[in-house]
C-alpha cells in the first residue's frame, strides 16, 4: 500500500516498478506492479516477488482506501477467506 501511494523512503520507491514505468501505453493494468521472473526459489517466495502478485489481485476499491481502512479491510478479507 505504501509503495503504491508513494509514502515510502525514496530508495524503496523504485524497488518494484509499475506497468506504466515499463511502457507508456494507457492500459487498464497500468497501475499494477510488474511481477519479476526470478530463477532463485528463495527470491520467488520473497516479498519482492509475492508482494506484487498479492497487490495486483486486490480489487480496485480496496486500493483507493485510506491506510487504516485498507488494513482493516485486508485483515477481514483474509480472515473470511480462510
């Protein structure tokens, strides 16, 4: 959430690019994060790889909430699905 909203320290903001950082086409998924193709199994299971996958699966309505509302909604979503 903080990466998408740009409220992380500047070195971390460029850690995971979005689709609009890669190309300039106006696509419906332009705000999604790019999921890297890592060969190392440990990196594949890290936040660097799994974070973008999880974020991209969230509904757009959740992504536009405030931080506190987002955290509450995310927690309730995971509780209800498990």
